[in-house]
């Protein structure tokens, strides 16, 4: 399926991915009694937080994220990823880390799990994430900045 103006879009793959993310979040909530917020799970794995699932469980979850992506790639469903470079990724990672601590969670915790529970804090956080992303793209386009080659 090709969307007008978006020749590289893959809406069916996106739908499938969304279903899998929702299923994983539901299983985490039902199985462990915790929301699948990756920043909280990361904090637990690295010993920054004492609450949540066990550290072993947190590491298993985190290791499973790239392993799942690698499995999809090996099965032929992966794309050809492009990266801006090492320094932009390091800077972006640090900014995201600071932002998740300030915002009390990340897009997976607020955007997937919090919104589905109608959490007001998560609704505000998710709107903030989206608005900030839109503003960033608009400013970068206005300045003629291109990140990916």
C-alpha cells in the first residue's frame, strides 16, 4: 500500500508493530503488574531505581528490545536504517535521558501505557512530546538542516 506523499510509508507494518507494542504492554501489566515504561525499566536495570520489576527482569526486557529488532531484520522485515552519526546519537540519547527523568517517564510509559489508562499526566506528557517533535522538525526545515544523508 502506498500513501500519497509518503512513498516509503508502510502502514500495514506500522499497524502490526502497534499491535505488538500494545500486546507487550498489556502482557507486562497483566504479568508483572507494572507498566512497560522503558525509562523506568532502564533505571531499574542500572540500579538508579529500586522500584518495579527485578533487576534481572529489567535486563531481560532491555536485552529483548534489540534482539527482537534483530530477529525482524533477519526474517526480512527490517529496513535499511540510516543514522545521523555517533555524536548526534550520543547527544540525543543524553537529552532523552534527562527529559525522561524530568518528565517522569518516556513515550512508552506515558504514550502507550499512560494514555490507555487515561492518565492526565500522561496525556499532557504525550501532547508535549508530539508538539516538541513537530516544532523541532519545523525549525530544522526552516533552517535548511538535514540530519540524514
